[in-house]
C-alpha cells in the first residue's frame, strides 16, 4: 500500500522549512498508521507553493458561526 500526502502553502517558505514540514508529516502519519497496525505502508509527502492565482472564498453559510 502507498499513501501520498500533498501540502500546498502560500509562497514564501524556504526549502528548509518545506523539508522540515515534510519530515514532520511523514513522522505523524507513520505514528498513526503504526498504532492502527499498518506498518507496511510506503509514505511520500510533497510540499509545494500555491500558484499566485490561488484565491480562497469562504462561503456565506459560515459567516457568524462560532469556532470552538
């Protein structure tokens, strides 16, 4: 089995920061899979920059909703 995770960030992070994040994600996933008895899973992570055209629109249905 193979699990691949992709993390997209706004641009501006250094290669070192992206590498550190990738390592952390790998460790976190491996720990959770191990707890579930799924040790034989190949893991990969890529951290990339979002394109300059990226936009986020938060729907109106969430307006005024308290976050806990």
